[in-house]
């Protein structure tokens, strides 16, 4: 059952950029962001009611979750939808993989005890190199179509930076400690939905053209990708632990790229998957999955001799 949930989370989060791209065929970017957030919130509220969980009562929890709602939902979903007007969905899914790198940087700023180790610094640097390969600066000269995607790619980095701040805020202030994770996610999404509905009359304007594809894509993006996937991932973390469950990060770009290329017919430049692999290698290094092993000390070592690193 847990293996099935793992696959479902990978498929759901990996296809989010694909569904957002379809949604943009009939909706404005902020409309896509608002609809997905509202549908996700409604889905989790239903889960909360069916499972008879209770809403938190502490004002502190609600206050901090309001900040988290801004940085983990409202801002990134808006940036993602805006960016996908020019950036292929597959490339957007690769950029999403930089979230752990951004989270490490945000933790180093917001949580004094979370100083970066040498290994983590190496992973961050490797991740930055991967982003540079993703952008492909050499291809921008004389390629207007590629150059036009740069603002969108910057927005996607803003999206993952926002994720990093939100996750670091959760860690810094212990938001929801002692609370059920699904309850915390429900409050967070509900607050984000209310915020986005509040500004919708100003920013989510424009004509709406719906057909069955767009409706189905938005339901999948909102109810499943933004709603149910939270509950699935929460259960997975409880069963497997955060470390093992987080390896879904390595699969979501594969799903996103495959859907973009095979279904939407999006072009794929050689540097995009290469850059994605470099970013994932940076994540693996920073998280300790590319562990640096020490050689065993020799039986007789000179005085003061140290152990080398491979």
C-alpha cells in the first residue's frame, strides 16, 4: 500500500505542471492558481470532516500558518502559473527539483542552528551549477524563443525560493508541532484559498473558456495534486520517515518531462535533462545520500597522519 502511495505522489506532483499547462489554455494564470488552491482546500476540509479531526485552537498556530500559506501556496502557485505561459511544463518540473536547495539556504538564514556543513555547501554549489546548465546561457544569444523564457525561468526560481522560505518558517517556529500534519495542511491551504479569493477580483481577471479537458485538468491539479497528495504524502512520511519519502523528488521531474514531451509535444534541449541531473546530484550530496566515505586507517600510521577522503 505504501509503495502504491509513493507512486501516486510521484505521478500526481510530477503531472502538476502538465495539468497547469492545459488549464492555461482557457484560464488566466492567476485564475489557474486560485482554482487549484480553492479545490485543494475544499478537498482537505472534506478529509478533515470525514476523519473527524479538529481545527487548531491556538492563535499562534493560525498566525504562523498564515505566513506559511503565503510562501508555500499563494506565492509559488501564482509564480508557477505565470511562468508556464512561456516555459514548457517539463522544464518547469525540473526547476521544481531545486526546492531542497532553496530550503537549505532559507534554513541557514532563518534557523541559526541550521548552519550549512561543507558537504551541504558543496551540494548547494553543485545545484547552482545545475541551474546554470538548465538556463543554458550559451543558447540565449541569437535565439529569441529561448530568450523569451528567461523571465519565466526566473519566476520558477522565485517559486522554489518561496517554498524554501515557507518550509524554513515551519522549522523555525515549530508550526503545528503536536498537531496532526493533515490538519496543519488543511489550515494552511484554507488560509491560502481565502487570501487568493480576496485578491481574485483584482488579479484573477480575464475571459474564461472551459471545455472538458480544462475542467478535468483543474480538478486533477486542485483536488488531487494540491489536496489529496498532501494526505498521501503525510501518510507516507509517517510510514517510511521523511528521508525515504522525500526521494519522490527524484521522480517528479521524470514524470513532468515525459508528459510534456510525449503528450504536449514540447521541445527538449539537451541541457535541460543534464541540468536536472546535476541539480538532483546536488540535492543528494547536500542531503547525505552521496555520502563521502572515509578510508579505514592503516594498521600502522605515522604520528599525526590523518584519514583521507575519497
